[in-house]
C-alpha cells in the first residue's frame, strides 16, 4: 500500500519532526496562550508565531519531498479529486469576501495536503500508525497532567468537563475517539504489545468520559460497533451487500425513531432539544449558504467573526458561533455546492477503495483506512474539520487517500504473508506506543 520505494533510512529527527507537526496540528496547547475567546483565536489574522511555525513546516516538508519522494508531483496529479478541490480553494480568491484570508488559508490547505503526501510516500502504513500512536500517547499523558494540575484556560470554563491540552472539552473528546480507534487497531497489528495498546484504549476512553462530550461518546459507541462487523466484509460479496442493505435499513429505522422522539432522546443525553443552539445555528447557516449556493463566500472567508458574513448568523442565533458545527455545511459556506460535490466524489471514491482494500488484504492494518473514513464522516456531523488546513484529520485523510492509490492507479494489494513474517522488531515503551 505504501507508494514509495524507500532507499534512505528514516532518521530519528525526521520522525520527531513528523510527530511534532501531528501534535501541533491537533490544536493542542492553545489553552496555554491566554483567553481562547480573545485575540489569541482571532479567526481573521491568526497568531503570528503559529504562522511562522507552519511556514517552516511547509518549507521543510517540500525539502523532504524533494529529497526522498521525487515523483510526488506526478503522483499528486493523479489524485484528481484532491487536486480539483485544492484548485477550487485557490480560485475562490476571485469571488471571496476576504481575498487575502482566502489565499492564506488555501495555501495552508494545500501545504497541509503536501505534508499528508509526504507522510504517505515516506512511511509505510504501519509506520504511520506508529507515529500517530506517539502523537496520541503524548496528548493522553499531558491531558492528564494539565487536568490534574489545573493548567490551561478553556473556552467554556472549568466546570463543563476535562479539556486536557485543548481549549474545549469537545476537542479532547473527539481526539480520544480517534485515539481509541487507533489503539484498537494497533492491538491487532502488534500482537506482542497488546498490553500497551489496551492501556492506550483504557486511558483514551477514560479521558473521553471525563471530557463529558456527549457527541464524542456517541461517536465512539457507533465506531466500536463496526469492529465486530469488519471480518464479515471479507466474506462472499453477495452476503456483504445483503448485510450492508440490512445495516442501512436498520440505521434508517433508528434515525427515524430518534427524530420522532427527539426531545426524549436529547433529554436522555442531558441535552436540550436545540442541542446547545446547534439546530438554530444550522438553520441560520443554511440560510446564509443559500445566498451564495454554488461557489460559496470563498475558502475560509465566512467565519470571520463580526468582520465577516458570519455576523449574519450571529444576529439570527444570538450567540457567537465559531463555525457551522457540521463539516459539509461549513464547506458549503466556503466553496458552495461545487466544493461539497468535489469533496463527496473524492470521499466516496476513497471509501470504495478502502472497502476493496479491506476485502483484498488480511493484514490488520488494512482496517485503518475504512475506520478512519468512518470516524471522519461521523464526527463531522456536529463538528467542522472536513477540509481544514493545518489540521491532523486533513493530513491523515490525504495520506489515506494517497496510500490507497499506487502509481499504477489500481488498488495496492500486498502479498498475503503471515503477520509474523511481516512483523517488525518491537521495543516495549509506555502508554501503548509500538516502536519499529
């Protein structure tokens, strides 16, 4: 599945650089910078020191790509859904309500995709999982330290649940859902280190519960239901299709019951029927999106606080929403139905490839692309990070997208060798981090 023909060994500083970028791309440690709702989180201008950091990351990424992954330009051009989406983000400068901001954010989006390409080309799938495990383990350890020692300033105060190294408990909860899925897969990839992997799972779930993020708890419950069903996806195709149809009908029935008894459902979750203002905000955002339905307001140009079109949403809902709290709705506001359509085509293509790869490959890491895409879609029902620069989920999405398509344009299916023969030598470390 890895597209690179790696000759040069990977140095420890290079892997350390990747972990640092992944760590910062989670938005960790922003709660150390003062009031998160003040000038620190200015949506229009950003933070100068973070811009300097990311500029250095972009330059170093390009240098590493040129050194170790020379055919990356030709490879990227074959990923037409990604290229067209990035091109639309840049072209939206011409109709953006804030052209300078759109240009800056489109550049960040493209360069973050380049980092994802570097990750896919330079590291094997198992090595990518190992680097993500390091990232999650650092976040887990420091989130306990921050919470127990009362370090950092959150957005909603300290009485709404643990927020760890993030500015919001929902960010911690969502990251722990990602971490839980990752460590479950690692427990299957590195069978000799199940104890460390299960420790990672236990700590991730503990932080998830301590965050009191109701949405994240639902996400992890849904995703955990996928794991027992994954082996069945490798069965006879007719049975798989029948099972998927049955699952779709069951999911539709459950969704109908939730909608029909929405007040009782939200009350059971300890939420109001407005879902903390999200429903009215979705309606207001959709109204604004219908004003520019086809091409949107320009990439990254809508949610600019009182200085952007988002002021119209604020006036309708009487609170200062930072984003649409829905990935597709946020993308609609940015790039219109054209952007939504391009993303959905690329995402559907990637999901089909992940499904085919899962069926063709018996190695445990083959589960990762399918499960990550499921996580990305489900979590963006109430959050907004489908197409977001300098963001770990966009990095991983790009890497997964590229991993599934080698130079030949066909799904890469490695030979079915035993896990023992392909298992790299491991060194025991803490908090479930496999080391190749």
